[in-house]
């Protein structure tokens, strides 16, 4: 899902940011997230990434926490903040964070093409760019990108595992692959 999000953001002419963009053991993760939130006026929060840890069976609530930080910055900060909140299933959030009821929360059914369309439509409403390709067209480009990915990785001298979630540099590697493909 993250890879589809990154592709959609780049394809719409924006630059995605996340805590994985910099590997600095000297900067606390929460401080890094707060710095990114301070710098960005648009924020995408996917609440579906809350599943139980396979080892401890405890739920992970990083996304709701980060959304709360962003919402606090929107409420008490000096810069305007606008967010897109997504979840896998409609109204799933009510089971673990009912305090956000009454918001327009989008659902994607864990389908990359739905995430791409949601992000595209949300970014289009911001009216930063006059024209954005439609969600269907961006999804077609994403499929083309995935077909070309082995060659892109070969040219970048990267293994596929270096763009996956288990790799520390995966966000930057994936983002670089997307931007080089889109430029070509």
C-alpha cells in the first residue's frame, strides 16, 4: 500500500515524506515525525496500518498517533494543515479510535488502485496544480511502472529486496525508482 501511495503522490507532482526518508540514529523517531509534520501542510494518514505485531500480538497505533500529532499541529500551529485519512474498511476506525467520528474518512479495501484514486482526488481538491491525470490513468501508469520495475532496479543496481519494507533504505530507493521512471 505504501508503494502505491508513494507512486500516486509523485505522479501528481508532489514529493512524499515519511520518517523513513532519513536514517539518523541521533534523531529520535517522534522528533523526526514532528519535524516532517511541521514542514508539510498536507498529510496522508492510513489508519489501516494498525495490525497486531506478529511477535507480541499487541496492536500498533503509530498511524493514529501520527494523525493526532498532525491534527494537533493543524489546531494549534501557525500553518494551515490539510489531511486525508484512510482506512481499509468503512467505519473500521470506530472500533479503536471512535473519537474521530464525524470526519470524512476514505476507505480503500486494501486495493492499491483505490489508494491511488483516493490520493489523486484529494490532491486535486487542493487546487495546487491546474490539471492532474485521472485516477484510472495514474493506476495504468502504476501498472506499467511495476512491469518496468525489474529493469529500473537493474539499472539502479538494486535488488528487489532493497525496495521492500524490510530494507532500511526502501522508502528512498522506491521513491528514487518512481521519480526516475516518471521523468523518463
